[in-house]
């Protein structure tokens, strides 16, 4: 356990009526020196924790300020998943780090349910090679390595059901009623609060995809978005002073997503039913932008979402199409 995590854990359980714990007791319970405690407290404050220090009384944790902690996240994840959690304050990309770890092992199964979490990303990525704005302190960025015994048949289904897991987690922590815009975006109040990027690792010997990296980025606290996304992005919370509960949210997302992934065909079917209930596009007219070179955009009405996460649309000439790739935008009247 890192020193800062150990000190935070001790501060969270002061075992005193007034909530204070002396520096000496804090050092003893954390297994470090008094000087190490002082450095850890300073680090925790820089990370957003509100810690009061009073002479002859010690330290008092007033609030975590949304601080991310390996210890806190791991303690809240269901033990049956045997998840291995790594937290970074800054990283290029959690998906990139997950793929680095996969490239360094000959047994990808050994990394199943590994979770990479970051407070900020310097090179966050979204679908279609877009960048994902990942500032420090206001968001949560994580990747889950999913390496089941069987090969993965449908990465799109993993993305779609992960979106359901995120919606469930947002509701459980913030009572948020989120919607899903096919295939990977979570919306609140008509704007995007979360994006999901799933990348697969091909198994050339057995054929197909042996494991997937499911990247999830959530805008939690209000922030000044860059001009190019200011009109389409928003945050889960609308109060800058609210506790973002980032450790709790990270654990809730992991629990919800992995509970779906490990629930078999019935679990995936139930998740897809919820996906359809939360669909932002069903019944609406959209502009379809195919990713195939040379294919032109066209208008269509969204009829629904299939069990395989394909978007079902009807074109202006009355034909039905089943989309497994591409981009759709709401039609502007």
C-alpha cells in the first residue's frame, strides 16, 4: 500500500469521538515515520483532500474532495471479480497503459479484470481517432482489461453493455438519469458526459479477439470545456463544490460492468434490454455518417437497437439497415 493510501485509510477511520488522530498514532497505524505522514498529508491535500491540522490534537479528515485511491477503489470492488487496481495521477492514456501491460505478457488471461485508473490523461483517446479531453480533478478515466476463457465474439456488445453499467453506477451514486447515444456515449441534459472506447487484441493462433480493453471517461464536475466541444459536452454534477466521489464511482463502474460481463447470455440480454430503454435515438431522425471511404451520409429514422448492439434504421426509401459501425448525429430541423 502506498504511504498516501495508508494515511488516507487511517484518517478515514480515526476511532476517536472528535474525528482527530494524532500524528504519532497516524504514523503507527500507517507503518511509517512522522515525517512520512507529514509528506503524505501534503500530497493528499494537493490531490484534493481537505485535512485539518490542529496543534496537540492531530489531523482530521474533512472530506476527500474526490481523491482517487487504489486502496479505496479496491476495497469497494466485489472480491469475486479478483480485480487488480492501479491508480495514476497522470498518464498518457489508460487504454494505452493497459495495452502496454498486455504486450509485456505471454498470458493475457493473467491480466483479466485488471483496472487502470487515472486522475488525468495527456493523450486521452476516443472513437475514430478523436482526442478525449481529460483534465485533472474533474473527471474519471479508467480502463478494464477483459480476457475471458472464450474468445470475444462481439466487441460492440461489450461497449454497449459497458454503457449500461456506467448508467447504473451514475444512478447509484448521483441519482442521475442518464441516456445512451448509440453506440458509446452517455448523455445527460442533452449533452455528453461519458465516452467509451473498446479495443481488442487479436489472437492469430485461435482466430478472433482474445481480450478487450474497455476504456471509460466520465466528466463528473463542472469545467470549462475547450471551444470545440463546449456545445456538446457537460458534466454529471452541476455544483463545483459537490464531492465527485471518484473512488466510489470507479469501483461502482467496475462492479456494474463486470457483473454484466460475467452473467452469461441472459445477463447480456437483460443489459441490452436496458440499453434500449435508455436509448436517446429511438424514434428520432438522424444523419448517418458511414466510416467506409466513399460512402455518403444519409438521413434515416432510428427504429431501435438489436440484441447484437446494431442500430436499426429506416432510410428515406423505406429500406431497413443494420449499422455496426459509423457515426450518427441527431437531425437538425
